[in-house]
C-alpha cells in the first residue's frame, strides 16, 4: 500500500517561502539539501511525517507559472477560527471562512491562503470527512 510522503513545489525565494510556511502552517525545516544547481528544503509539522518539499532552482529570477492543473493542497486544524486569527496576527491574509454542504449535511469548513509564489492552501477544520 502506498503511503504519501511529500509534495514538491518550486519556489523563487527560499527564505521568503520558509518564513511563510513557518508563520502560516507551523512547518519547520526537517532537512535542507544543497546541490550545485538547486536546493531542496523539506518542511514538516511536528505532528506528522508528511513533508512539503520546496525546490529552489539557483539562478531563477522569473516567477513560476502555476498553470491550470494545480488546485491546492490541504491541511487540517482543530479550530479554524482560532487558526485563521493566528494567521492574520502573523501578518498574512487568509480568505474568509466558508462552509460547504452536500445533500443538506455539513461537509467542510475552510478558508484558503496563498503562499508568496501563488500556491493555494486550503485550511480545513477537522470534522466529518476531514476529522
């Protein structure tokens, strides 16, 4: 059985992205690997083994095009309102909280935030399907 271990995104500025993911999601650097042409920074939560791999291609100055295939990646939190308030207090700009229902039943409570490179992150409250 396959076990998800990481997701990779290409980012333009290492320090800016690391600072964002620390402030927005509480991720810390698990490992940083420097190569001649690129750097890999693995970030993770102390509560989980899944990692976000930031790839920084040296010499790149143009922002990456996210394209039409990427949608978002999601994280879950115990208290969405408190987490959103913490993100705002960190000087970041999450979108408003939304509630989604399916067949008349609550499905999800969430908000989105974008990282400095424009990647969308869904912050979901732990409940129902996402508990």
